[in-house]
C-alpha cells in the first residue's frame, strides 16, 4: 500500500490549493504574494507558513525582489514541484478509481509522520 | 483555512477542480471578451461607414461623422482589451506575462504607424478616398497578420484561422473597392470575430457539460 500514499506535503486543503494554483499557471510564470493570497483565500501568516514548508521540500520557489522601490515577493512552482503534483494527481485518480470499483476500503492515504 | 487535517481523496479532487476553475477564470485572458469587443466594433463601425458612404446613403450620416464613430468604437474596444488584460494579469509575473506585454506593444506600435501613414498621405495631397482605403487596408492587414502570428506562437488554430479570414476578407474588400469594401470588412472581419467568440463560448459550455 505504501506506493499509494498521497504526498502529505500536498494533501492538505491549504497546500493543495496553493499547488493547484501555481501549477495552473503557464510554465515559467509566478504570482505575487498578494495575488496568490487572494486566489487561495489564506491569511498572510498562514500562507507564509505553508509556503515555507513547500519551499523546504523544493516544490516552490519564493523570489524576493523589487517592483520599483516596493519590495515584492513572487512565488512559482519548481520543476520538482510540478512533477510531485502530477504524481499526486495520478495517485489521487488511482485511489478514486480503486474505491469506485472495489467499494470503500477506508484508505485515505494520508500520512502525517513527516510532521516536524 | 485549516489545514493539517487529512482530506479524503474525493475532497482532494474537488479542491483541485474548483481551484483550477478559479485560477483560469481570474488569471487567463478570455478570448470571448476580446473577440466580442473587436467584433462588435468592426461590425458596427464598418457597417456604419458602408451605410454612410453609399451613393444613396442608407443612413443620413456625414462620412466624417461615421469615421469618427468608427474610431470611437475602435478606441472603446482598445480600452476593453487593455482593462481586461490588465485585470487578468495583475500579480502574474514571468515568461507568459512578458510575452503578452511584448505582443501588446507590437499592436500599439503597429497602429501608431497606421495613424501616422494617414497623416502623411493627407499631407502629400491624397484624396479622402485614398486615405480611407489605405487606413482600412493597413489596419486590417495589421490585425490579420498579428492574429496569424499570435495563433502560430500560441499554437492556437482558431486564432490563426481568424487572422486568415480577416486577411482574405481584406483582399476581397480591396478588389471590390469602396464603398462596398466597408461591408466586406464589417461582415468578413467583425462577423468572423463574433463567430470566433461564439465558437469559444460553445466550446466552454461543452467542456463544462462533461
């Protein structure tokens, strides 16, 4: 069953929204922090926390720059992040098909043992 | 949003679908808006020019007034385009945003040449008929060529086809000559854009239906 586990870094409401948002953009594009915040409907502090975890995993990159004189933070998904997300979707789909054909088996595939 | 709670797979799939739709609806440029605005401007603008330029005008409007209305409609479509793109691309940075901005400036500079050409032709003593004809042909040439270039770059057959239809309409319009050239552009240009907007609307409804 181990290979059916869903990536716990992605499989939470907040981070799933963040990853879906960033991977929906054309490749090579980033979002400014406020725009991302509006799209995922998170508080700034909450979003920062989740972004830090995704950044540590190498799934997103947070680029701090300047727009004129105003500091501006931009967030984009990395190639590794895109791969992880595609992987996540494939497993999610496999789980849904399995539960649709075999009936409920109670496996949600969530594993928070990586908590730190 | 809370957060570390485990999701079940159904909830995960629902979040992905909803969030994708939301990002698409708020950051992607909507071709229905752009084709709709320009299609309407051309259909009405060129239509009015045609109606006013006939030997026995269909509407009691001076040709100069019709021309002013035409440019006002084009300017309105330009404003709709600029506002729409600015709203959708707010906060989006990187490759596609830069690509879109460069493409947009290409349109703007191209039309600056069209405007300057009209001015230069008048100064050189060209008749109003010649000026109208050249303005119409060059601006439509630019639109058709840029649509085809955009369609090629973004791998969009429908955008390329629209550019091709507009370009062929321009050839027909030039062969036909004034005043009926205006009618050709009204239907072949504006009509084609409205059809493109309609096709896109249909495609989206069908995609949602599944």
